[in-house]
C-alpha cells in the first residue's frame, strides 16, 4: 500500500496557474454606507480567480487545506512587454535579462498568499520558508510548490 501522505510530505504539491500575476495594491477606503476598507476591483478579481483555480486542483487531488508548517516556492512569470525589440524579447525570454521593473515581488507574493488562504493552506501564517522568483515568459503564469515541513 502506498503512503500518499508521507509521499506528499517528501515531494510536495506542484501547481501551475495560467493567470497573469497581479500585485497587491494599497487598500481603498470608503465611508458609504459605512467606513470600510476593500481591495481594488482588479486585485479582488485576481484573488477570487486564483482561489477558484486552486480549489479545483485541490478537489481533483482530494486534498484538504494544509495546516502544518510549510515551505513554499513561487515563480511569477510576467509577460514580456510588446513594445520591446525582437532581440530584447529573446534576451528576456532566455533569462539573460530579469524583470527588475515594478511591480515588486513582495506585492505579487502578498496577493498570492492572501488569495490561496483557506484553499491550499488553512492560513498563510503556517508558511515558515518562502522562496520567490520573478521571471519573463511568453504568457503570464504562476508556478507554485508547497511542501509540509516535518
């Protein structure tokens, strides 16, 4: 018999979300009908889409949100701008040029972690190790690997 739980702990779970990464921006404040703080529409839409995609993956795998200490590795792939030359495009896609432009990697990370709360992990406070990268690609996407720490 295969110990799926033990195997998952060693290997981890990998996810690929074919969605353009969106960074967390400053929350908005409204006084109507009462004082409240909310995410801008594009961030709210991104988080809900990301959560829906992750929920489908977790359901297909038959796994509940993880609750123990977690290691997470994330690679955010942002689309190469259409305004760059062909040679510059090739350099960016080959990895010779890294995306050192805004948005910042920490803002991408904040939106991702919040969007996946209660779906892949019960709460993002259980993440003890986090590795994040920002790269260029033809199409924007997010690659995520989650491992339970023993």
